[in-house]
C-alpha cells in the first residue's frame, strides 16, 4: 500500500472515530480492503458480496470471503461508510451520488448481479487535509508536546 492510500486510511478512520462510528470494529477492515482495491482500481471496481459462479472473472474473493464476515455484517458495515444503489439508473440520476459518504456501491442486475464500488475522492481529500494539514494536526502536536513535557517533569529530566 502506498503512502497516499495509508494516509487515506488513517484520515478516514480518524474521521469515523470522531463521528462515533465503528464501535464493533467491522468498519476498519472493510475500509482497509476498499482502499487496497481502490489502489489497484482508482476509478472503481466490481466485487460480489458473497461467492458467485462468476467470481473467478473478478480479481480476488467476494467481500464475505475476503473479510471472513457474514453478508449481514458486511452490509451493516458498508452502510456506515457508503450509500447503496440497487440500479445503475438510480446512481446516474442522483444529484449527490455519495450523499456525504466515503463510498458508494451500484448493483448491476443485468451484469451477473455485480456490484461496482466507487470512492468519494473529494470527501477523502478534504478529510486528509483536515487531519494532516489542518487544525486536527495542530491538536495532535499540541497533545504530544504536552505529554512529552509532563513525562519529562515526572522523571525529573527538566532539572
């Protein structure tokens, strides 16, 4: 995974933590895999939720195989970070395709029921900027500096 994808992953997870999401820890592995696949296919990629006959025609395993989770767990986790469209026409007609979420999925019933996944690059860039270039970064550095100062005082290194 390259540095940009790692920064995306860290920024997304920090943002989700700030929003109080991923309490059951199912979202983080999904985001990791999504970012991995977007590293391979930046414009989007098809993937089945569960194993299907034509899975071998797609790169890799289905989501349930890759993450070792149930279909229900996958769908619940994805709804925390993405919006789902049941038809390509719904996706194409939507004014805000991501509706403020990091990802979206579009089911294509006429294409072996493949689901295509897309990334909200604008939102991810904004979240990266927030956590790595903005006020949140300053908060981190202030907290680290305070901890270093307190530890230095506690062990007597400041004398």
